[in-house]
C-alpha cells in the first residue's frame, strides 16, 4: 500500500465544468477508501491560477465544495504552484519530512509520461512510484479514457530540465553563506578549495545544505547536487562544464586525465588548464596536490583503507611519472576529515596503523582503538619524500573533526547512511 497518494489535477480546469467535480468526488472517495488507513500523505496538485477557499481562507485551488466535496477535501492537502517543477518539488519536501518512500500517482493518461519525466529528474531510487489512470470527464458527463503518450521528445525533455533548473536557481541558500576553505600553500595559478555544508539548497537534515554527491541510496537528486555545484563554480571561478570527481573505490588507483578513464579510482591527476578535479569527503580525507613548477595538480580520496594502501603517494608518483614533477616542488593539503576523537576500528585493523607509527593509534589495547588517519597520511607522505613544510593539515578549519562539527561539515560517522558530502577541488587557471 502507498504511503503517499498524489492526484494530478494540474492540467484540468476544475471550475469550468461541473461534471469534472463528480469525477473528482469519485476519485477522492476511492482514494480515501483504499488508502486512508495507511497513507500518511494525501495530496491534490493543481495549477496556481485556480483558487480554493477553505474555512474562509483563500487557498490555491478553487474547487466547488458542493456534492460532498467539502468534508472530503479536508482529508487532502492541496499543493498549487506556478510550475510543475515547483509543485512536485514542494510535494517532495512534504514527503521527505514524513520520511515516506512508497508513492502512488493518480494522473490522466495523457500526462503520465510527462509526470514520469519530472519524477525521474526530481526523485531518486529511494522512492517507489506506481501510477493509476485518472479518468477525465468531458462535456455531457461522458467519461473518456485519454490516450497515453509514451514518448517524450528531446525538445520536451530539454524543456522539462530547463524548467527544473530555473526553479532550483530561484531557491535561497540554506544554513548560511557558501564557504570555501583555502590554503596559503597553493599559489594563485591554481583555483582550489574545500567546501563546507552551508550555502546550498539541499534541505534534508543530514544532507543540508551544500551536499555535492547524489546516489540511488540518498534522497538528494542529481539536479539539486548540480545546482549546488553550479553555485560553487560561480563562487570559486571555475567552469562547471569541465568538472570531474573521483569515482571512489577505497583503493589506490589513479586516473591520469587524458588516458582511458577507469571504472573506479581514488585519485586524479591533470596538467590541463581549466579542468577542475575533485575528491569527495565525509570523514575520509579529500587531499589536494599542486606543483606550481610543472603546473600540474591532483586530488585523492583517503579513507582508512586508501590511507594504508598509499593513495596519497600513489597520486604523487603519478604526477612525477606523467608530468616530470619533483618531490620537493609538490605541495599537499589535507582537507577536513574525521579526527582520532571520533574514528575507531577493530583492533586487528588498527594494528596496521600502529605498525606504521604508534602515534596513529590511541587506546591500542582496547577492542576498538581510535585512529588518526591524518597523522598516518602525513607520515606516509614524508616517508615518500614530500617535504614536511609542503604538507598542510592544520589551520583554517582544516584540522577540525568533521564528526564533531555538524554546523560546518557532513559526516558518515555521525549521520549514518544518508550522509551528505563535501569536496576538495583544484584546477589550473586558463
């Protein structure tokens, strides 16, 4: 049974035909009979150029309240916005507030494909949709099963995407201003930074507000993440059309840009101007590398597994091999990550960090010792030949624990599976 039921009246002019109200009454009665017991959200969506008066107050959809409609409508929430994108996004927020995922949409057949196209853009695989035909009443009281249109043309899809993008651009930033942390170690020939969680439009608590990664397991769709990224690109000054993020596998594989892209990798290097590369982080370390002499850069994602596998030095070695970089010229900045205050591993896994250096582990004799992946990364970089003064892992919020600072950062350790993601990014100015 559906947890939410949506009735699409967006394309119908309810106040123009009395017979249409009979159709509506029949539909609402059926929805209430079949779904009211379990459904936690019953909703009518309609266009905002229609008004509806309830309890003396003007709402957004004018529906005549004769023939038993008045009492029945009290069971439904009416959502009315100027565009389909705004209406569905408003409904999505209400669904997410209630943490619902099973949704039935009752929609005229001729609008079903259009509705599905909007849903594909605004929702992820977290949600399960089923569709039911809404019969449309024509003049004379006859029911007509409208023809289902099964194809969305490329032009129509572009129009849908443009409508959604325009709406998302109009939304205000949440949780404060967009903030980018930078390092004085990296010279001005590069654009770089580490994001925090403020200044975006993601509204789900654990993803709010500047989430920069979408997956089938999260409620933030790609279009929202893309709008957050667009705002970052405008603030930082890079080209969002030339943006590449790591495809994390928690290993030490590096993609040297210009070569064939692997299926997964935890590091990227490039010497192409105007291309921005980024490493994800939500407790794991987003690491940025720069060589101002050879004008090359890199990023790496270092979780505890990648740290032990040497992903940081693998990125350095790729820069040396591909671009002729020298160890003494490469500067490395470690972005915000989980600290040893909050990150534990089972003792058998912690042993590898203890073997690297005892200072990387606290309470080693306990069943779940505390691990300092930042210290381990610095040690491995220094052992590999990076100059200690060319490594920055402190200052300007870089050393703040992501788990301890929910106002500033996302954290998998703190927030669980539906966590948000920040990034470290770098590009060579054109």
